[in-house]
């Protein structure tokens, strides 16, 4: 029994040894599966280019441009500071009111010097809307004091000589509306006195107490004469001349045109006045006077127009301003015995011969910038001595 068990054990051991010694079956190698490539992120889609806005359709040449909105018709009041002769002031009031029936024009007639003083005194509370007439050197002085309201209008394109007759600022403060040359009025019945034909004739002994002229502090006419002398002779010799001239003056009037009447009535032999006022005395008033001009050349005025700073009726003032720059308006002067030269292209002057004389190269800026100083010097040093004689 034991032998049998021993044999069994040996057989089992032998089988185990054989089993361990046999090679393991070779398995067919399976190639490893390749890892999938990472999916590429999709490229961002480019934003489509913005569609260009269609260009506006060109307006055909025949298209009618939009109609400009018209200004409302002037109405209410207009306060006018008027410097030319009374008859012309009244006539222009009448003409403007006939054109603009909704406007009432109130005017006061003041000489140029008085006008500047009035505007200066009323600067804080202006009583006028527009200043019409008077030499522009007075308006240049008023501009320097901040008394004028600048205004640019298409009507200014009508000016004959903008460099001379229009303020050079981008928005002008004044514009020229007429031209007048200085002349001498002589009473033709006083045959002992020959009509003067030069400045030096006015200071001859035979004219002592025989001359009438306005005072330059109140009159643009007289200031034009004084500044003409200062330009022709130079300031030093000019002031010396004015001292001698003043000794021959009988009367200093307030208004520049008044000496025409004084001479015409025989109250004096000679008057220094703008030539258009002398012509009015000859043609319309039938006064016994003659007109002569200084041979060395004569001074002249450009009568100006300006809006007033702080005007209460500015729209109406602008309407007058535009109206006054029309040729047909300027030609109305003759109707009211105003014979000044005109400043608008195509306008027919009533007396063209009055500007066909020898004119000096009158410097309006010089006379305007120095007006206060020159008048003060004249009043304090010359006129006072003249009145005391």
C-alpha cells in the first residue's frame, strides 16, 4: 500500500515538472492602437467686410436749391441818429417808412462830434439803433471806444472801393454811404475879397474876422478841415497854421453846413464847408456865393453808417443798413437836395464834378485814431485864444 502511494506521488511530481518545462504558447502580437490626433480647433471665421454705405445720389444740375428762409418783415420802431442835413434825414425817414410800413422811424439830427459824445454818454443804455452819416473818422473813433456793433451783410459787396469805404475788420463796424470834398464858399457881393484858392489865402490879413467855420469839437466838416491841414503841412507847421487861421475866424458854428447861410446872408465873406453844401446854397437856396477849391489839394469825407452797440431794435437797424447800401436808395439824396458822391456800383451821382478835383491822400485811420487828442489840443490851445481876442 505504501509502495502504491509512493508511486502515485512520484508520477504526479513528474507530471508537474514536465508541465513547468513546456514553453508557453506564443500569442500573436496585436499592434497597439495609435492614439487619435487631437482635433484641430476650427479657424475663426473672418468677419465679413462691412458693406459700404451707398453714396448719396448726386443732385442733378437741374435740381432747384432749397429756398432760403426769408427774414420777417421789419416792424416796430427804429431809433436813428442822423448826421447829414435835416432835409435829407427827414426824407430818408419818409422813404424807409414807405418801404417798410410796419416801422416807425424816430430820428434826431446831430453833427458828428455831438453824435460821438451822445453815444459815449449813453453807452450803458443806448438810445439809438443806427448811426447814418457823418465822416468815418468819427465812426473810427467810436469803434475804438466800443460804441459800434459789427455787422457783415451781402449788400456790402456793392461798395465801389471796399479798401477805402469799408472797415477792414472781418466783420466791419462801419461802411461808407457817400463822399464829399471840402471847398470854400465866398459871398459874390463882397467884391473887395477874392475867393480863396489855397490854404494860405485863408490866413491873409484881409480875411481877418471874415471867415465862418464850424467848431471841430462838434462838426465833422471842421474836423476834416483841421486834419487836412495837419496832413498837408505836418503836425508842427499845421498847428502853427491853425493858430493863424483861428485869428481870422469871426464865428465858430455848431453845424458844418451853417456857414453857407452865414456867407450867403453877408454875415461873413468866406466859409469853409463841404462842397455839396455850397452847391445846395447856390442851386437850391439861390444864395450869392461861389465855390472854389484849394490848389494844393483838398480833404474829403466818406460819410459812414454803423449799428450801435446794444441797439434795442437791431433787426430793424440791419434792415435800414441793407437798404441804405442799394444804389436806388443812395440816388434818393438828390430828391432831398443832398449832392454828395455815392459809394455804390452803378449808382448815378447827382454832381460828379464835385469829386473831379485834386484830393489829398486823406488818412482816415490817422484822423480817427487821433480825434480826441487833436480836438482837445485845438479846444484848449487854439479856440480858447481865438474866442478871447
